[in-house]
């Protein structure tokens, strides 16, 4: 028996969709889920048909009119119950993540506990009074109030790398606002999302409030173009995000897009490399580098390049690559063999043009799985494709600068603007923050994700906001009430 099958024996594999609160077998194209660590088939099943996409949207529209669902206290109650159920089933959910994504067990808090905390925050946010009282008009003949209404049915499209975090927080914000939703998993990681269907039924949501489906590009297009959808929330690549935006625009639907990143980490003059080297390298290596906010461009002073390279070589052996079920593993496999080959080809092209591998590189000595060692590349500039394109793998490049102004210019010289990292004296870092054209700046490592802070991508990294009050407002529309006094 493959190792994957043995580990999955205690975890039920959910392959049914959730439409109008009922588990339904898919009637669309076949989906195949393969464990990227063992190459064993985890499941084969049919995703949603186009008719089932329509059923899911129709169900969500009917639920949107449910008066019980309009009650903020009721929404708070069921969202809290949903969060509790995810927490209670964290081991089974994580087991499935390991099997279908290769996510290391060491990241359980990031993948399970963080979305639970976010859902609880969104639950409490559901009862917040956002009414704005504008008072009398200029002639004192009327009084105005602004209230906020849910936009309607939300199409929430998740990604394979953090399916629970992305999927649960998308619907968490939409449901908190009073919307209903159709959640579409990535075809590469549908099983963990489908597991949520049983928890939705147990949490007490009214019929049709949350519908969960799986499928490929055709299903995604049918969902984003459906006339019953009011808003689309998507996480994925820039190219696919552009397509989603075009599809939504045909129906005059607005979008929230959380797209790619090529985040710069600026090591300011005088910074102690030893203090931050391991955490910096582990940050882009974890989850096999499949994270949009990874520091994949590291900027160091030209005169300290060799010092940084040597310290990096010393800490690289601490980044354990291998079995994602081993609690010591930092770096598991990439999602597919094709993804690994694409990254290796990009590294090969960079080396052909004069780049060098500073640390790591190559494949680990493992019989099975789509593993790739963490790789640190130097001797290139910010115009190289390796420094400009998001690889979505455990690879970072080292770029050099002579002045801090030049470092800021290099960091901003990118079509992407999701995150930036500053390492150095706090006062100097704070002075530099306004110069960076990114949605989030982390200083000296920052902190774990927090639900009340927005995730925003500048430039091609996104449209709109996720998380926090800003993310919740994406699913609300202001309504002006103008009331005459007589």
C-alpha cells in the first residue's frame, strides 16, 4: 500500500459538491488528485457540470433573500460555529492538505489555526454598526443616513497553495457582510475545500448560503460570467486574474483580485545578517515557495555580497527538505512535476546568462515526489527574468546596491507590489516605508497574519483588499437614506 493510502485510512475523502445544502456527486469533467510527495493517486472524481454551476448560483440567490440570514447576530453565531468545527477537525483537514498539496505538518498553524482566527474576527465584525449619520441638509428639511448593504452573491475562487486560509477567509468576509457565496476550489487542491461542505451543514447555515464546487477553467468561467453573481473574489496568478477581471467586466461585476508577488527584502547597511538569515531563507522556502508574499528578491550592499553569501551557505542546511509528515520538515514538494520542471528551466536559463547558485540547488535524494531544494541565486541584476517573474517555488535571488536610494529604486522597479521587507534600525526602516509602492511592509520580520489588517496588492499584484475592515467593505454597498422631516 502506498504510504499516502496508509495515512489517509483514518480521514474520509470527500469528493461531493455542496449545492443548496445537499451533497451532490459532480457531473462534469474528471479531476485527478495526486499526492506530490508520494506520487500516489489520492482521488479521482467528477467536478461540477455547467448545469450544477447554475444550480449553485441559483441556490445562493434564493438564500440571499432569507430574512434569517439578514440578521447580523444570527450570522455571527453560525460563523463562530463554523470556526469551531474547523478547529475541532484541524487534524483531519491538515492530513488532507498534506496528501493533496504536500503541505508540511510544521505549517499547521498557518493553514488551519490562522483561518479559524480570521473567521472569528469576521463573525464579530458582522454585528458592527457602520451607520453614518450625516444630519440635516442645508435647508434643514431632511436628514440623511448612510447604511451598508451586502452586494449579493459572491463567487469565491480559491488557490491550491493555502486552500483553507484563502477559501475560508473569502467566504468569511462575504458572509459577515450578509452576502451568500459559491466557493470554487482549485482543481489542483479540491479535497480539503470539499471537506468544508460537511462542516457547513453542521454549523447551521441556512440552505444555499454557502455552495462549494470543484472544477477547472470552464467551470471558473461559467461562474465568473454568471448573471446571478454580483462580485468575484479570486486568488491566483496575474495572467489568470486578468482573465477573471475581463470575464467579470462583461457583466459589469466588480472584483477582488489577490495576485502575484516578487517581494523585495532590503538588508539595510549595518544590519546583522546572522540575526535574520535563517528566518529570511525559510520564509521563501516554506510551503515549497508557493506563497505570493515570499521575499524572492534579497537586496544587500554590494560590498557585503560575499559576507551574505557565506552566512546563507551556513544556514541553508537547517532548511529540512523531505517528508511533509515529518514535523521537522520546512520544505515539502511542489504541487506538480510540471511546476518543478518550469522552475528548473528558469534556473537553467539564468545560469546560462552568468548567474551563480550561492546556496542549495538541485533535487534532494528522494525516490518519489516533486521535491526541489531551496535555491539562492546571485550574480544577476533586476532586469533578469528570474528577478522579475514570480516562480512560485523555493527560489530567491540576491541583488546588490550601493546606496539606500538605489535599493528603494530596485525594490520599486517591478510590475508587482504585494509586500516588501526591511531589515535594519527601526527608525530608518520607518522613514523608508512611504517610499515603497507595496501593500504591506514588514520590518525586521514583522508578525504573523492578523485578521484586522488588510492584504492589498499594488500595481499588478491585485485589485481591492482582502481581510480586515477594508476587505469586508469589498462586499458591501453604501445606501443613502434621505428622509424629509414633514
